[in-house]
C-alpha cells in the first residue's frame, strides 16, 4: 500500500494512503499543483502527473481547474497561505471552504464584537503617571547630592565636586530616558506600551528585560489566539473583529 507524503504551504505532511490523498484533493484541502512522493525518500512529482492518484478524483477537479486557480490566487491575497487551520480540530482547510470536512465546524466569515478596555485601568494609569513624574524630578536631585557627598569625602576640591555631581546626575537622567524608550519599544510589540515604559523608567536595564515577558495582547474570542494590535480580522480563524473602545476604571 502506497504511503504518500505531500509538500505544500512550505511543510511536508504524511504519510497518507492513496484514497485519503484523493479525497483531500477533491475537497480542496490540497492544491492540485502540490508535490507528492511515494515513501519518505521517493522523488517529488506534481499530483496531476500521477494517474494513480487522479483516476478517481481528478476528472471533477480538472473541469474547474481554471476556477480553482483563480480561487487560490484570491486566497493567497487574503492570507499568508491558501490554507487555514480549523479552530476546533486543527485540520488545514482551504480558505474557500464553508465547513471543515473532518469535524464539520462552520468556517463562514462572521463578525464578532470585541470590547477593548485599554492596557490598564484609568485609575492605575493616573497613579503611575504621578509616580513617574515624582520619580523623574526627584531621583536626579538625589543622585546629585549623593555624588557631591562622595566627592567631598574623597577630598576633591569644591569646583570639581560640583562638576562630578552634575555629570553623575546628567548621566543618570539620560540612562533613565533611554531605558524608558527601550522598554516602550519592547512592550509595543505585545500591546504593553506603558507597562514597558514604566518598567524601563523605574528599573533601568533590568526593567527592559522584564518587559519581554509582558504580553497584553487581546485574545481572539473565536479561536483564543493572540492578536497583534486591534486587528480587523483574526489571522488564524479569519473571523471579522469589530472593536468596542470602553473606558476601564477597574
């Protein structure tokens, strides 16, 4: 019995029987131009060149080959690949399919309302904003007096003490701003703009590293995958998303 391996969407699937392969081709799960090979080491060949695979399922497919090509081109423009995984069973199905052939899950595009309440409650954001202002204004002054005191205890002249204290406070301020910018850039990829910025501001380089572990992205209510920003369509289950901006006080 033949054991076929199929290559499409930059992946290799198999082994599968000839009957299973013909069924998947007829259902539109495997594009007609996909490459197959018999066994794990056989040569790659287009499905349309193998009569043993096309005898039972190919006539119907060949009659609408032009239409299939147009649909595949449209699917390629709609997503990164002409296939999409079923949210329930994970089976890769054509983006034009109305239902999953394995579990029967409906794949028709629907619209779901998604509430977005922001990264943090407004009260928490106000508190941390005030705390950040106090931190930015007070810590350079503290660094200045600490550096001046250490310079005086080391027996340095008064003129040199002032310059050293000023340079220490300036260097600390610059490093604080740089870490805040880096933290915000790291958090932006995970919808944690303010969290990453505050972590970098308060904790410096350590806060920037911690920002890599923070993920505030919203989950798709249909397949529960993470969404990059306020996407209009889930890239995994293809459901249409309609966002509702709501204030978050708690």
